[in-house]
């Protein structure tokens, strides 16, 4: 211990085992305080519940509990006010807080760590953090869903081309298109809620890896911290980070959905499409080309999707070769996890703000839908209803499309006699199905693009969010 004091270092909690201080380079390499101090309030929350339990089972006096509670309130105030002095020599958030608590309340602070380890302590802190983070993300998803519903309701009967292979396929309503993203986000919300349910088990009490020899009451701590139960196996509780992996997997899917939406916004804003315009406050200009209006927000969300995907791979790789139980590798779980939380949260919030300001160019959408023979399938369906087998109807319409291409016109522009020469079963009523509105109206079933079905879907969706 004298050597440690000569070096000006604070003795480690485990320093009695060692004959020399940790090298400065190793100290910097192994310390996590620069990022895990983000867990400070959750660490205090867990410690207070643990202290209360220790008192209830007779392992901590009332006086010591009172001292710990008073000291923790002081530490919490210091942290929130930016007055807490973090020390890299104390490695992590847990030891920093414990050291400060001991300085404030003396031996009571040293008794707090009875019946626990930093292994089960950090596993608890991360779950508390993740629970709060997921709750915030779920609310942000809902905010974006509400924005989509409002915009979809305004455009339930706005005609646009639906695409496959990015080629004009069939007419759809813009509201119907937006509702596809609502459904994707709804599954994302469910995935987040499922992940929260699985992580909501208390690791504390597992100690380092084998449990505790003290008469602890884990169920009491679980109730105090709002956990639905306790982790049933101490080895698993301290060593696995599958809940973090599951969150990142759910986040990757969510960001993929936002990235797809971003790609469409970028395309639609291009003058070649001209379908929409984003509010100026969500765009930037060019330093050299004065006419430019760049959709930077969707582009960045599209790019940040790769960042979150990378965090998922990072955590999977982190865990893949670890033997039971805890290993120092797990210190590397926090930075990718924290960044995934921040990236997803920010992306959702900015999208929820951006969507209500989307300006829709109905005329451009309609013009695009009138090109590319978007109602060809409607003509084939019409012939089937007249008695022609679908494959024959498909062939007849394909020939009609080729004929129109040669004439440079749309199917609806052909006079009845020409249509009859190509498809003998057609009658005057064929023009009803060749209109864009007729095409939309005919898809009249749940999940279809008929405007009144879209409005029905919006009504049902609002009830799901209530």
C-alpha cells in the first residue's frame, strides 16, 4: 500500500492482492468511466433498493441505511448539477459513486457492497437504463405513427403510382402508401415492447457469478425497482447481454424501415419525380450551387442505419466466444448500446417533426400514375370478369400495351373499336376500370387501396395507438 501512496494513486478495492500499482497505460485502457458514468442515476437507484433490502434482512442497521440514503441524495445532486468529480483511477461509475459515498458517510458506505458484485450491479444498471430508453423509443415511434396517420388521412384519395422494381405497377393512394410505413413501425413498436418484457428481470443478488451466502431477499429488490421477476440463474444473469443484442436487432430493423422511407423521400423530392417537398428547416443548400435544396435529414438517417447495424454485429461478435461467466469483454457492450439508443431516438424524433411538414404535389403524382400503363392489370381483371381465363387476359392486355407503345398513347386513350379488336370482350364500361380513380376504388377490401378502405385502416390504427 505504501508503493501506491508514493505514486499518488488511490488504492483499488482489490489492491491488497497486488504488489505494485496498475500501469498508467493499463489504467486508461481498462477504465470505463468516460462512458459508463451515463449509468450513474440507475446505479444509485439500484444501490438504494439494495441497501433497503440489506436493512430488511438484518444486514444493515437503520442508522447505516439512513446515512446511505442521505449520502446518495447528495451524490445525485452533485451529478445532476455537474459538480461530481469523476476519477479515472476508480475505473467505473460504481467505484466512483461508492468512493464518494464512503467519503460522505464513512463505514456505512463500505457496507453497501455486502451481498453484491460489480458484475450483478452493472447488469442491473444496464437493464434499468434500457427499460427507460425503450419506453422513450416506444413513445417516439408512436409520435411518428400519429404524424403518418394525419398525413395519410389528408391523402387517402390522392393518386400516385405504386411501384415494383421501381417501375410503374398499379395506382395506389398516397395515404395507402404512407400506411405501409405505419404498419412497419407498429411491428417495430411491438418488438421493442417484447424486448423490454424479456429484459425486465433482476440480476442483482447473483453477485459475482454463484449467488450470495447472505440471507438476501431478491424478490423485494425486484419489486422496489419495478422488475417483473428475478433472473433464475446467477451465471446467466451476470454474463449474458442478449437483451442488449435483441434491442440492437430490433433497432436495426426499425432503422431499416426509416431508411426505406428516407430513400423514397429523397427520390420523391428529386425534380424527376417532384412528388413532395420537405420543409426548408429540414434541408440544406450547396456551397457552390445556389439552386440546390438537399434532403440531408433523410440522407443522414439512411446513413445512420449502417451505424446501428454495425452495433448489432459488434455486440454479437462480443458475446460469441465468451465462456461463463462474466468477462472484461463485456465492458465493450456499453458504447455501441448507448450509441444505438441515441441514434434511434434522435432519428425517430426528427422524423416525427419532419413528416407533418411534407408538401404533396398531387398533380405530379397523378401525372406519373397516368404513365406506364398503371391500369393494365385492371383491364386484365375486367376481361377475367367477362369470362376470359386470366392467362389469356394477361396475353391480350400485353398485346394492347404493345399497341399503345407503338401509338404513343395510354390504354384509356384507345377508342372502343381498337380495344375490341385487341380484346373482343370489352364493352363501353371498360373505361370505368381504366381510370385511375376506378382502379383505386376497385381494390375495396381490408388491406386494399380503395380510399374508404384507407380511411377505415386509419381509424383502426388510431384505436391501436390509443
